[in-house]
C-alpha cells in the first residue's frame, strides 16, 4: 500500500517544496542501487531481495508523492515559472526512480550473475550514474535561491555551472557504458546468448539513470533561460 504523503502542509510553504521533496525520495531510491549490485556480485540472495524491496518501496513513495503533486500543483503560480515546466521536471525526476525500479525488477525476473571481467567497470558505471543523480538533486535544491534571485545573476550562473558539471558526468557515463558493452561483447562466447541480451539491457538502463539525471539539469537550465 502506498504511503499517503502529507503534501498539503508542504504546499502551505511553497509550491516548489514538494518538487524538492520528491527529488529527495528519488535520490534515496537511487542510493540503494550500488548495494543492489554489490549483493548481486557477492551472490548474496537475501541481501539482493532486501535491496529490491527497498528500491520498489522508494519508487512507490515517489510515485505517490508525484501523483499528489500533479493534483495539487496550483493552476496559477503567480510567478515567472510555467506550471507545465514544473510538471515536465516532475516527470523527469520520476523517470529516474522508474529506471531504478526497472533495474531491480530485471534482477527479480532473471537469476543473473556478473562475469568476473565486468565486476569493476560495472561498479564504476553504477557509481558514476548515482553521482549524476546526486548532482541533479543538488541542482533541484537550488530552486528557492533561483526564485529569490529572479532566475538571474550570480545564483543563476552558479546553477548553470552545476548543470555543466552534470553534463560532464553524464558524458563520462556514456563512455563507461560503451566500454562496458564492448567488454560484454568480447566475452559473449563464454556466456549464454540470453545472458548477453539481459546484460546489454541492464547496461542500457544503468546508463539511463545518468541520462534522466541530465534531463533534470537541462530542465532547470530551461527555467533559468525563460
């Protein structure tokens, strides 16, 4: 059963607070992903199932808050921020948690094992994609300061620099993901074809965490540009 967020009380302070609160839940969901892979690598089935449940619970919590936010977001914000832009930002945040759930779900559907050659680059890719999500969270947390500055001046420049750094991180994840796919294909003769297919999908979804985080940053940049 989904937990009912007390979103009305949060709206009393600011229409942007729930958006930030939602991103914190998304971040918490993603932070469970490295431990999920550690459990898979160590073949610790109990820990793996525990992490899967944590990710699913956090994703459901983010979904519930997102649904409430869509219902209660004021039709007119009386500010230089378009309601549609905020809803788009919310969708992008949701995509991050949805992808974390997809990753955990794939491990539930199939008994996967990590080839020894892939362990280190896989852990590195996962962590760098988590770094992208953490950077996106930090950027969203700056909404209040941006509003106070009218989305201009030093604060806007600072956030713009943070979005640039997020893009750099995401570029790194792209390269790391491509390298990992090449490694996968280099050892595919030693694997079952269906395992190669599942790992290819898994690598794509891990990379999607970074892609969706970058989309959040780009949407924040759009708010500044408007």
